[in-house]
C-alpha cells in the first residue's frame, strides 16, 4: 500500500459531483492558450515534432475502449453515491485520489518551476454514471478521461472496481497510475503536444489511430516519471510498482479486444498493447526524465 497521510482537507483541485445531475461545464475565457514551455519539457515538441508534425492522439482518455467491452459484458454492481447526511462508503478512496492529485501536480509544478515557468493545475471531477463537460456528455463506460477544453479529468470511482474485478488489477497504486496518466494528458495539452497531434490527425486521417497510440504511450511514460519521484521519496511499498504495471497491462488494447471479441486487431488500436504500455511506463519510472518519453 502506498504510504500516505490522510488529512481532513481535500485538494482544492477536486470537484465532487457524485450523485449530482450532469451539468454543463462553462469554458473559462482564455482556455486553450499555451504557457511558455519549460526547457526540460521542450523536447516534447522540439524532438517529437522537430519542425515536422509527427504527433498523434485525440482528447486522451485511459478507458475509452472499455465501452466496447461493456457492450458484451455486464458491469459489476456500481458503487453507491453518498446519500445526504450518510457516511460516504468511498471516503477513503476519495481522500487517496485527493492525495495523488496534489502529489502528481506538485511534481509537475516543480518541473515547470525549474525552468521559471508556471504549471496551470488541472481539476479532477468525480461523478456517478454520467457527466457533462466542455467536451460533451460522457458515461462511466468511457472510463477516466481528460477534457482539454476545460482542463479537467473526469472519473467515476466505479472504474476502479472494474479494474479489479474484470481486469485483475487491484491496489491503490494501480488507482494512482490511472490518475497520473490523465494528468499526463494535461501536461501534453499545456505544452501544446495534444493540439499539434490533433492537427496531424485531421490532416492525415489514415494515421489517426497510430498517432493516438503514441500520445497514450507518452502519457504512460510521463506517469512513470511521477512514479519515479514517489519511489525516490520512499512512498512506495513492496509490490506497489507491480500494481501500476498490472494496471498498465490491463488496459492494453490487445487485452481488452481479446476479452471483448475473442480476437485482436492492431489496426484499430488507439492506446497501445499491454506490452507497449508497460514498457513506456517503465521507461518513465526507470529514468525519471520527461525527455526520455519520446514515443513519436
């Protein structure tokens, strides 16, 4: 279990909409403008694109292809949203997500600050069943996802029950990996990689899936960079890294396709194989260097 101290105060960046009707998020004025690119992250554009756009990917969600699996398999019973005045059955999990959210973003703040730049923090929205955002409506079947238009991560905690029950990836560090991956998409958005990737997808539709895979694998690597800092601070316990690697493998396109359809079609992949996801997460973890995350 990850060593973390539970506090009474939750992250200022956490928005709890569990049990609330889906609401349309308002896009703040000026969203979409990019801040200066820290030198340590400049390679995310300078090397990946090198004057030529080589990027890929879409909005960047971890569980997007879970929807096809939900069409052929019945999901486990959903967790209950807390009733007014009743104890929250997921209180400890929410506290842990609050801790991970702040820890991941504090890490990226330090990386940006090293180049005298400011990291604009994302927000985490917890929801139940369905949610509206600046990117449109979504259900739990889509899985955790990041919306670049409002710079928020959307997560139904039932995803973690799916991750354990149907994909054999239990543990708190597996949960931490999921959130770190989505915040990595925010980093990609902030430095402009995601926008350039989407431009290239529109210009070359035939390469859209391949480019999406590269974007997702880069997010896996960047989440591994954060995990490296956690290891350095002696927050990880024995077996935690294996939980993260198991989670990365569990959401590989090949494993999910095999479970959903009994076959594997690499041409339709948008996130990468289990082997690729584990390899790039490990690359970030072993090096601790965002500049080592060149998936393009």
